[in-house]
């Protein structure tokens, strides 16, 4: 068995509560004509819960159910990831809890409703977001402590098989991944082009992430954002994690084999489509198409909360333009995966026979 039932249940709960924390935190901010008055603290919490959701999902689906991994996660790798998420989730929960939108939720709602006739926050949702984030933190702390209590990374057996409930197994996905990687050694120029493409994707995705986050300025208790912008942040963050996996985990540290050709093509296509979709939606959004008009409205406001613009128009424009470019680069690596694809197919086993022997 590749993963114990108990540990599979804990990993599943990690994904479930991270998703609940993400949904409730995101749903805690009321959308009006100019966006949702969120802030850096809830955005950080959402990102960390999203990362935790992907981590738990990775152990449950690719490792256990679909068996896409060529090598099971090592004890050291699991401890590192769990430890980082424990720290970041705790930080995200504390920052969200201490944010003005949570700590002074009712008071800020009353103040803004008296000023603009609108409420900004769903206080119950934000409280649940904090609670679920703390629960997700606790679940990752459980698996981190578990790895030190029950897993021995120094034994010879655990060097050959991933500990923490996982055992290394040769699967069809692993065999295809090894064959796919072997094709790179026969086509070094193709491998260099693919790695260069991954690096360009990483840089572009990082710039999209920064540009989108920086496109919103502080106002009242936070920053006006939008669901489209938040989706663009999550998609660019997914691209950052995906390209870092290829560049660092696979190519530099060599802690994992490359995914099989089919899986890599599927993910490249999925990310390209998502980048294209949300680049179009961001470009067509009210916050971008009417950016100068909305800024002028807030600058002209003489009320106690007004007098400043709320968007950085150039930054938002840069985000969706880079999204289109990044989409093209992902399509390029998708096309590269078909070059020399015949070499990456599994070759039939060679069998030595004696003269006159029937095969």
C-alpha cells in the first residue's frame, strides 16, 4: 500500500479545510461596483490556504490514487514542505485575525454604511475563514510531528522507499516519465529549449503576480480588488509553483522525475487556457477598462474616506498583457513536448534467446 489509510485521511482533511478557509475568507468581502475591499492580509491567507490545498491534493491524487509520481516523496521533502506550510499558515491565520476587516468588522461595516450606504464585510464568513485556517495549520503540524515520531529517514529501507506512509513503486506513469526524460539526453537542444521556456514562464508568472497585486492601492481598511484579479493571482501563483517544480525539484535538485509526457501536456494546456481566459476577463473588467474614470471619481470625492485614487492602471494593464505572453510560452512548451515524442514512447522489452529457442 502506497499510503496508510490514516495518513491519507489526514492529507484529505488538509485539502478540505484549506479549501474551506479559502472559500470563507474570499466570501467574507462584499462585492460592489468598484470591487471587494479586501487587503494584503486576507490575500496572503488565501494564497497560503491555496498552497496547502494543492499540497494535500498532491499526496492524495498523483501519489496515491492516480500514481503519477515516479518516485514517492522522501521524508526530508515532506518535512520541509509541511514545516514551511505550518509557519506560513500560522502567519496567515494571525494576520487575518488581526486585520481591520476581522477585528473591527461590525464597526467598519457601520462606518462605511453611514458613509456610502454599503456594507463591506460578512463578519461570520471571515471568522470561519480564520478558524479553518488555524485548523489547516494544526493538520499540517500533525503530519510534521508524525514524520519525526514514526518515520526513520536514516534506515537503509527508508532510503530505498519513501517513508511517512509511502513506498516507492514502479508504475506505468513512472516508466513513461523515465522514458520521457531519457529522450532529453538524446536531444540536448530540445532539453535546453524546454528549460529555457520554463524559466521564461517563471519570470512572466512572477511579473503577472506582482503586477496584479500592485495594481490596487490602499483605501479605508484595505484595497479594492475583484474576483477576476484574485483568480489571476491564483493562476499566476500556480504557474510559479509549477515552473519552480520543473526548474528546482526536477532539474537542479533532482528530487523527482519529470511528469510523463501526457501529464505535462495536460498541465501546460490547462495553464495556457486559464492564463488566456483571465487575461481576457481582466482586460475587459470595469477596473481596467474604466480605470482612469474610477480613479477620477475617488480623487474628486471630498468625503472623509476619499481624496485618493484606488487603482494603478499601468500595473493592471501590464498584468493582462503579460498574461497573454505567458499563455503563448506555455503553448510553446506544449508544442516542444511533441518534438521527439516517438523517442519518449516505451520501447518493447529486449529478450535474449538461445539459437533455435521459440519466443
